[in-house]
């Protein structure tokens, strides 16, 4: 039985489920759970420090299972603006 997963961090494919695994928060993995043999395999290990947006996106797997779409945060920032003579 698949015991991992959560909201917005998985996507259903034809033969199984792709999901993020954060055992090590600084080194996330993409895993695949196969429905037939009930085994989990690692599809991709992200470089250390990769920041994935798990709060506002989901994994999407293409119908031919060759591509997976997810959100990755490469840079976070904001702008500071000075407004003079504001009333």
C-alpha cells in the first residue's frame, strides 16, 4: 500500500502515481508508485537546495508518460518603492 503523499504533490499516470518525496527536505525526489507490482522507484533526484512549490501547484503527467509538469521556485524576491510627498 502507498503510504506517502499529500495534497498537490502527486499526479496520476496510466500505470501508477508520480509523487514528491521529502525525506530529506533539501534533497527532494520524484518517485513513481507502480499499480501492478506495488513498488516505488525513484525517477529523479533534484540537486540539493532545490525549492519546489508544493503549496500552489500539482504534478501533471502527460498522457504518454514521457513528461511531467510541476512548479519550481528559482528565485523569490520583492520590490521596494519609495514614494515621495505621499499624502
